[in-house]
């Protein structure tokens, strides 16, 4: 199987028996689809990144990235694009079982390698196994050990719950760590080994979800994208809640989608997604709200091909009952406070960032009107050396990957709209739109970690976009490349000029 520069599909759709004579046990779509990520795109992705990094470093030489962070960026970008091309082709011919096994074990060992490396890397640099500027990670570790000691001393959880002053949206992860620490003697390392496991399982869930919604080809691409995505690997080595939150979110959407599409359903099908949705309220309030909003939206607007009217009515009753249960008491107050404060919080945060020491004076001009149109590709990478932003510099390659994949997301959205297929993908679409819409209105629109729950779904949509590409789409791709290159230069200037450094 070879890449085609003009994106013309081979007559067999690109699937051939491999040297092991394994049979292809899935049906090829009657419409030929691109079932791998072409070298045409991956090579250009790497070249664009290198070109942008070189030009930025030359234009702002005094503030060029340290060599260590350049090395991280190269690994993140080359690792994702080179292997996404290689593996989407090589694994396309595998049986279901072999593909799932390869996916799980490869995803796990990639994450395991990063967990081990990052543990000693951060310890060597910072004197503790936490990232740069690790206030949140340090707090969660402290809270977990406190919960552990309260339980072991027979005091119960009341002192911890009282300390929250009624705010439950951030309690879940601390409680999870506390109970885990009871079993592992406060082991930070074991907590991160579990993150590697959750990350690998997330890739499997995305595979199942994408196959059910799109096709086997799209499912395999989406799963490989998630397996290799720097953002979904990076947080396995950090002591924050993103990996667990992404795992539960993807698991929820996959179970909810199965519930909707399964012709025969019972309480065992209904209960899991609703229970998982409830758990999300204790990790991030708006995440739980968006999860239930997406399910309700899917029930109301999905095509009858997805869910029949009888089943739809029963599920609507169950969802409303769940909403009444979870969106009650203190949680409903938190939801209301988040909604009312979203606009003022964003304005106040941007204003503060423009005047604080080391802040960017241009930040005050940022708003939801700026963020909303580009929220699916945000944030842009930090390709210059700015004080106090080592985490962003280390992870800049991962943000670039997301920026680049935005083209395929847009192409998928255009295809769905043009072909009037949106009602077949209402669950995933409403979750992504709802969650990213909330982020665009918040003070965290530029914070990469707050985008994580939507990232696996964006990669799945990107895989669908890749599968639908035609030769005529090359011109749009070239325009996107040019626009992204300009954006990377402009963002680097913005970060420095706003601090009086350019």
C-alpha cells in the first residue's frame, strides 16, 4: 500500500491481505474511503512545524526556545505524524482481535515509558516528581494524603468535605486519590501507572465509538490518533485529574451511544452511562452538565435510524430523572454560578493577565468573540521562551499537532453539513459543541488542559475527515497550511510583544 500524492484511492480502497495471510473480517464500505493517514499530509505537517520553529527562532533569536524544549517538540510532532502514517497503513489489514491487542498494548507501553521517564525527569529538575509550576498537582497530592490519613485515623471524610465549603466539583479526584493511597501507601508512581492503563482503555473506547458511528476504517484511524496524541500521553505523567476525566468522559459517550443504538435495551444498558455522567459532576461541574445535555439533545434530535420513538420516550424519562437527581441542591447552585459568572470571569481574568507581573498587556482584548471561531484548534503553541511558561514550552509540539489536525476536523464538519447527516452524529457533536462552547465563554479558553475532555472526540472527527478527502481538497489544505504558518508567527510575536520583549 503506497501513498498517493493526488489522493486518488485504489480500486480496493487500499486494503490488501498482509504477509501473514490474515483475513480481513470486516466489510469494506461501498463508498471508497481513505483508510490511512497519507504521507502527503504527514510529511507536510512535520515540514511546516520545523519551518515555523526555525523562522520564529530567527525572528526572535534572543527569546528562542531552549534546546531541551525544542527536542521535546520534535519528538511530539515527528512521533505523532510519522507513526500515524506508518501504523494506519500497517495495521489496516489486521483482524479485529489483533488490532485491538496491538492498540491496547502499544498505547499502554507508550504511556508507561512516559510515566517512568517523566517521574525521574521532573524529580531531577524540580526536586519532586511534579511538573513546573505544579500548584494543582501538589494540592491534589496533599488532599489525597489528607483523605487517607482521615480515614485511617477514624475521623471519616467530614473534615475534608467541610473544607470544600459546599463546592463539590473538584472533590472527586481528591477522594479518588485518597482511597487509592490507602491501598498503595501514598504512592505517586502507582497513581501514574494507573493513568497509563486508563489512557490505553480510552483508545479502545474511541475505537468502539468510531466504528459504531462511522466505519471500521475510521475507527482504526481514530484509535491510532488517540494512541499517539501527545496531549493524551503527556498528562499520564502529571498528578492532575485530566486522564481520569478524559477516560470517564469517553467511556460515558461510548456507553451512551451504545444505549441509543442498541435495538434491545434494559436497565443494564441504561444505568452505566447515567452513573458515569453523575461522577463527572465531581470532577468538573460543566462536564457533567454537558454530558447530560448531549444525551438529551441526541434523544430529541437524533435520526430514527439511530433511536426509535418508543425507546426515545423511555430514555427521555430516565434522563430527566437523572437530571433531577444530580442537578439538585448544591450542584445546581454551582451550575448556576458557573453560567452567571462565565462572562464576567473571562473579562476579569483577561484583564488581570494583562496587568500582572510577567503578564501580556494584549490579553485584555481577548474574548469569546475571538476564541469561539477557533476553539477547535486552540491553543496555539508557545514557540518562544517566556518566563514562567516551561510547561507550555515543553508541550508546544502537542499543541501544534492539534492545530494541524484542525483542518481535517473542519473538512469532516463540512461533509456532515453538506450531506445533511448531522442527525446521525448528534451525541458526539452536541457534546463537543457544548463543552467547547462553555470553554470559549470561560476564563480557561487558552488553557490547554481544559480542552482535554473534547480532544479524543476531535481526533475521531479528524479521522472521519481524513477518510472523506478527495483530490480537490488539496487546495484547501494548502490554504490552511499557509494560514497556520502565519498564525504561529503571529502568536509568537503576540506572546513577546505583549510582554514588551519584541
